[in-house]
């Protein structure tokens, strides 16, 4: 087990949701495939606050210079005291030393305050960009990933970046500057002692290389497993009723324990191995101090250098290893932040939904004529989900989609709303190819009432108003009355101002459907899509829902996916799908007369 975690990790990177050459999407200049690419992109965010960042770097430069000046003044003061004793000049040296360290404290305080501001602005922009980008990604991206895993990138991974920028960035900059300045001053004081101090550097480099080759992949693996665990938690909590209904609590707990243990194990070895870095640095620091003190004493006895120079050099030798110690102590945080940033950029690198470059048209109004001409579509390369679909829905007509599971009913609706684009063929609305219409404009003329109604956390009034955000309270209530939802709303505590939790817990499934109908009614769409809107509803509630749907469908082109006969037989036309092909179309009576596949379904 130890060998498995101490050997360098080699595992494939997550594949993009789309294959190369997929339509749409912007391509970033440098993808986060390595440390340099990831750090370069983080720097791009930091550079947006150039002025404040320049002030931070100036303070780091000043504090590093003052940190180098302090030990030098101490050594000079000691040499002056040994030569002339306690006098006014020596007192001035002490006063200057006090001023240096006071200014040092001030510059450190300023750089910390300003860096926190820069870091928070950077993380704010990263989080905003990631959230906005998620809303520009195509539907297949979300179908292939767990929601919790995506949420982990928005929360845990970005928080790792935030903590590193707040606590480690300045220390890293300061350590690098201090290290460079220390080497320059040491060489000017005594090249011999400097070379002796450098004898520990190869040991440091070898130790760091051995450790980082193992800890880097471990931190990435921990972040990946943490994302998977978050996905599992989200999935389990969402399906809690099913878990309890099938008495799967112990199995779920056992699986959680296994996943949790994998995170513990990856984190344990990552922290354990990286924890060798400070110990290695401290040991080499003591070795360096012993070398400088021993050889410096010999040179002082021979008169080659003064006692003050030895003291200065000992302090600088400590300053030479102290930045390395600081870097070592921050290494865990830095590795975790890089792993988190890389996971964020992996999502930002995903191709966006196929663009609207050729779809510049906006629709002010829509009559509702929909035409499919030889439309084919496939989710995968082998085999079509829909094949050569051709039909025309006239304005105000109700089209029912009928067929067994997997026939392509929902896929047809997905193409109509441009969640996907056809592999071949053309879909038109009012004679215009929908690929020439901006998605936002196209969907603004459509409304959906789905089987699983989703309600947001907020009041009932806010959930209905989601259909049209600029609607007045009177319009919201009018829509609720038309949907047969007003009466049950008024019986609730606080009425339209009743707070609902996410998903609409606290009201029945039928009441959720009525609110969904009210929401669609308020949107006043030209095209209406109903996907099993009356399934899993009792008979009495179904009557109310059907009355609301009838009002909603009046004068609108409607596409209805349903299995209940009483929903289907009222349609103006029924499209019968099987294995992705359109077998039959016509009214209920016409299809029964043909005695074909539809008639067998009815029987």
C-alpha cells in the first residue's frame, strides 16, 4: 500500500465532454494541463488588479530589502562596538535598526491587507466566470457528470485557490526575493562561506524533487475523489426516499465509507510525504549553520574576516534557508491550490453550446408553424435516434407524440428547443430555419410543463413569475386563476407569499403541476411543450390540471408527450414513433381506422 502511494501517479486526465472538432465554443490560449499553464491562467486573473498588485509587489520588495538590511546593521554595530565601545554612533546604529524593523512591520502589514483584496477579487472573478460558463455549456455536459462533482469545483476547488492566494502568495513572492537578495549580499561578503553554504543546495533539490513527484499527483487525486464524493452525497440525499423505501441505508453508508476512506488515504499520504519537506529543510538548515559557524570561526582566527561579518553571515545563512523553509511549509497549500485551479480550468475549457454566429435573427412574434423536413439525429456516432422525420404542425394545432420508451419522443422536443442540433435535415418555425434564430429569442416563445416540475427556493409568487420576470402581481394571480391554482394557493399560510424550499417541498405533486401551468400561462408562449404533465396525478387533481392545460393550449401550437388515452384522443394530430421513425400520423379516429401500430397500442 505504501508503495502504491509513494510511487509517482500516472492516470489519464478527464476527457472533454465533446470530441475534437465539435461545434461551438471558445478555445483558451493555454489549457491547464501542467503547472505552468495553470499558474499562467491564474496570473491572468490576478493581472486584472494590476495597480493594487503592483503596490503589493512594491511592499514585498521593500520588506525583503529591509529584512536584508537588518542583519547587516547588526553586524556593523557589533564591529563598531568592538572597535570603539559604547558611543553616540553606536546608539545611532541601534536607533536606525529600530526604524528598519518598524518599517519592515508596516510594509508587511500593508502587503497583507492589499493582497487579501486582490485575492478576493481574483476568486470572485474565477467563481463568476465558472458559474456563467456552466450556463453556456450544452445539455450533454450535465448529463455525463454528477451535480455534486460540478458543485465541488465551484466550492472546494475555488476555495483552495482562495486560501492559497490569501496566505501563501505573498510569502512565496517574499521568499523568492529574499532568497535572491541574500545570495547577492553573501557573495559580496565572503564568496568562500557562500560556496560552503551552497553545499546543502543539491541535497535540498534532490529531496524536493523526490517528494514533489509523489505529492503533486496525490493532491490532484484527492481533489478528484473529493469531487466524486460530493456527487455521491448529492445523489444519495436527492434519492433519500428511494434509499429508505428499498432499505439500502447500510449499503449506501458502506459505499460512502469506502469513498471517504479513499480520500483519507490519498490525503494521508499527500500530507505525510509533503510533511518531510520542513523536516528536510530544518536538518539541512542546521547543517548549513554548523558549516558556516565552523569555517567562519577559523577565518576569523586567521584574521580573514571580522566577528561582525561572521554574525552577519550566520544571519544571512539562516535567511538563505528560511525562504526555502517558508516555501516548503506552503508547498502543501500550493499543490492543493494548483490541483483545484486545474479542475476549474478543465470545466472552463469545455466547449460551449454551439454558438449563434449565424443565428442573428430575433423573433418579435411567432405564429407557431413548425415544420420538420427529413430530420435525423444521433447521440452517438453509430445508429440514429431519429431517422428522416417529416411533418408540419400548423399554428394553434395540438400534436400528440406517441410511442414506446426510447422511440425518440423527448429527443424530438430537444431538437425543437435547440438543446441539440439535427445531424441532418431542417427544422423551421414560421418558415425560418431555427438555426438562424438566436436560442434566447427562440426559447422566449416556448414554455414547458414537464412531468417532474422543478420549483426554486422562494415564494409561490416568485416561482410563477419565473415565466415572465416583469409581470405584475395582478398578472401573476390572473395566470394562477386560469391554471386552477388560485384556490389552493389562497388556502396556504401567507398565500402567494408562502416560502417554498428547493423542489417545492410542502405542497403536493398536483399542486406543483398547477404552479407549472400558471408559470407557462404567464409566459404566454406561441409554442407549448407538455411532457407527461398529468402523470402520477390522482383523478380529481387531473381534472383541474386538464382544465388549466386546455386554457393554456388554446390558440397555441402544442406538443404533448403522453401515454393516457384521454390526453391523446383530443389532439388534432397524433405522431406515432417507433425506433426513431415516424410510422403513422393522423387523428385518433383515423389511426384507429388504419388498424396499424397505434391501434395495437390503444388495444
